C-alpha cells in the first residue's frame, strides 16, 4: 500500500461534495512512473480523472495494490481541470494539491488542446495528453501508525501522463451522462476488473470507541 494513501484518507473526510452535472464530460487515465531521487517512496498504480470538459472541479479514482489485493479510492472534487492562455496559446491543466495535512502532495500535468469533445450540438476542444509530475513527502511524525525504527519519513517524485479516454468520453456524452454518472460508471468498470474499494476509517468513530452495535 503506498504511504501516500494516508493523505487521500484525510482529503476524503472533507471533499465528498456534489459533482457538477452540466456540459460536456471528459475522462482521463493517468499513468505514474517513479523518477529521480526518492526514499521510502511508493505511489499509486494509476489514476482516473473525470471533469467538465470546459473546466471545473476534477474527481479522481486512484488505484494501488494492498499486498495481492487490487484497491481503489475515490476523491470527488479534488483539484481542477482548467485552461490557461497567453495570447493565442492555450494550455489545458490538471492540478490538485493537498498541503494542509500530512503528507504534502501535488499533482500537475499540462497539455495542448487538440481533440474535440461533442455533446449534442456543443463542441469543446480538449487535450489528448497532459504530462507533468506528482510529488509527495512527509516526515511521518504525526501519523497514527507505527513505523520500523530507521524506516521513517518518505519523499519522492513520479512522472504523470494523463491520456484522453476517447471511447469512454464519447460514450458518456452520447448517453448524455453527467459528470457524477460518468464517475459512477468508471467505478463500476474498475470493480469488474477486480478492484475493491479501500474503506477510510472515520476518526469520529474511533474517538467514540468504534461501533457499539447501535443502529
């Protein structure tokens, strides 16, 4: 299990909000490849981002292995897809950051719009690929688990490449699906591939002594 998973748990405690249901939908698959210097660092196997093609909040699914078990975790409304411009130059950007908890993690990928996404009679130009970097670091001084002596803290980088999922994007728009519905279908697809949800413990339950059998 990647240590970075613990920031995901913190994010999920705050970000389960309603997803934007308007306009065109775009779906990206993200591949991660570790690069550069690192220590005690492991990261996600792959990721998926669903967003309004015109820009807005991005909803993520991240996958990883917990021993031999394939797991996924969802983070609705984490970061955003947006378009930056300078003169006639336009770049698509996927950006997300979690720096208020531990560990500190950032995702950033940039690409050039070159593909058209259509829903009904409206067209939007989106990037076919976006490339960038994911990084994560933490001293593990305050996390609620034990580490082996001499094996504490981690830091590292991964290249990330987001690729437009043409068929899944076109199907979602052809079927007039919302971002939320597309996100749900993506999760169902992962479960068919053998992934199971990683359950995040509720800190309030632990403080209350856990499940006491009350309804």
